C-alpha cells in the first residue's frame, strides 16, 4: 500500500504545532488542499477539511442509536420465557465486541488509514444487522448472540477511526474543542436523534415488536447514508492511507497501544478514567427502560422522550466543555465538571423519578430535568480526548488514541458488566451507586495526574 501521507501539503497545523513544509501542488486538486478557510464552521472549532465527516458520523450514529433504548426488552421478548436474563447476556457479549473493535479502530487507522477502516466498519454493521434481524424470529440465543456480537464490531470501527482522523489532523491548541464536536455528533446520533426517530417510527410501523423490528431495519438506511457522506465528502489526505511510520511493522503497530500503557503508566490511568466516563450512560440504557416505562408508569414513549432531552443537553455542552478545557485546563474541567458534577447528576436522575408521583405529568418533567443535569455534566469529560495523547507524547500519539478509543468503546462493556454483576444482588439502586463509586475512584486518580510540561506551555 502506498503511503499517501509522505508527500502532501497539509491544510491544518499538525498536533505538534509546527507547520508542514510546503511541497509541490497536489494533483488531486480538491478544495480541501487549499489553505484552511476560517469560516463560521472553522471558527467554531470544526476543521474545515473534515466538516462532512462530522455530518457523516452524526447520520451513521443516528442509525446505530435507533434501537438503543428498546433493544434489551426487544431481545428478551424475542427469546420468550427467561428472555430477560438471556438478553442481558447477549448485550454483555455485544459490549465485548465494542471493546475489541474500539482498540482496532485506533491501530488499524494507523496501518490502513481511517477512511478505509470506516468503510470496513460500515460494511460489518450492514451485513450483520441484516443477519441479526433474520436471527431474531428464530428465538435461538446462540444465533442472536453471535450476529449481535459481530454487528457490535461495526460502529466503533467507523466512529472511533474518525476520531483518530480528527486527532491526527487538528492542532494541539484546538484539540479538546474538536474532540468536543466529535462527541456532539456521536451523542447526537446515539442515543438522541436515534431515540427521537424511534418515537415516531415504532407506532408508525405498527407498534410493539413489529414496529421495533421495522425501525431497526430502517436504521440500515441511515448507516449507509452516513458512510456515503464520509466516503465521498471528505478528502483530507491524512486519513487516506497509512499514518504509522513505514519502518514500523504491522505487529508493532497493533501492539503499540499496550506498549504505550506499559511505558507511560499515566496513559493507562487516563484511559481508565475515560472508561468510567460514559459507563453509567450505557448502564442506564439497560435498567431505566423498565423503571421509567413500566415500574413508574410513564410508558415507552415517555422514556424515549426523556432520553432525547437528556442527551440533547449533552450535545449542547460537548463543544462548550471542550472549549472550556482549552481555556481553563483539561484536568480541571474533567475533575470538577466531568466527574464530580456527573456523579451528582446521576444520583438526581435516579432518585427524582422515585420521589415524584409515579405516572404524573409534572413528575415526568422534573425527572427529565434531573436526567438532563447528568447529560450536561457528562460532557465535562470531553477534554479526555486531549489528555490521553498528551501523556503519551507526540511520537506515541497514534498508540494513545488507540487506547482512548478502546476506553470510549469499552464504556459500553463496563456499563453492561456492572449491571450484570450488581443487579442480581444489589438491585437497580445498587447499580447506580456502583457507578457513583467508580466516579469517586476516577476523581481520586485524576487528582494525582498533571498534564505534561509541553502541554502546559501550549496553554493547558
């Protein structure tokens, strides 16, 4: 494979802040190889050459997110008697797939280029979504688990490869802001717009299991459209081929994420903090549909509405906290907003619905407001996308991003794992308090970390 990154004139300041040397004009001649335009989008912190990529991730993750808040009971119903426990097992296995694929999103992006890995992820998602939908009517636990596991490899390869693309393209002083915009579009799709679409499509497609199945089939259109936007809309050359040095073997690149954690232990600690970040989000996806929709009497539609509002707050503040981290300090932002305030918001989201009258209209909106506090403060973790590579140093930036992507995807696994382990003996309340305990541990660990000198010199 030719290395397209060796001879091109970049349109952006590289992460080390040193402009790339000018070379001969690029024969491709796309608009994205001209000097970067400081239009509105660029001034907001979205790099101009990657603008269509952000849109593509939003559309793709919308498709992935359509099922996010009904998939557990849907699988349980498909499996019949004892299906609830089996559904938890299936979703737990899915979390393992997300964890594995998140790591490979980083290292394969270094080897093959992010755009190619994104295409592989989209193809996996489409193929195994079709087979998963075909497996559901069989009621076979093994077949459903296998197809859903394989489909779980898809979205991390797509989304987190684009995050690596962003991190290799954007200058350090704008890093957290750009990562914030990535999470705007990521969370904008999963679960926010996805749940919003499900609110309309489930009843429109017949309601119940049938409406949910048809809504999941509709998600294929969004995933394909999201991939097409990236494939044909983004021409920034850093992501089109190998990023890792040519002298590094494939085995060395694949193992680089593990190596950087051994050589730079602070990277591992930062990765563990990122792992805790959104684990409660995915755990709540499992326990809250039954609590809000059934136990407290608000129904599936209200639960989906709550999800849309809660994570709309997250969308609005991801870019804000990214910019705030660039201004007041990455670690300070994560410590007080991401960890401390998220723990308070999580407890509010759990206890307020139980304190208001079950099924009441005003109680629902108060509970939703409490959940929105959690969603907003969750965005305080955004600077972690800049902290992790900062601890690794520029020469290990790609390896650090592989581990960051692993933690971002691994949060799905951790959230589901906590539910599986704690729920049988501690109940749903025990699950919530376990997540709060993880936040406390992350707060303590972060208190001992300090951004490296070179990042401090850059204003962080």
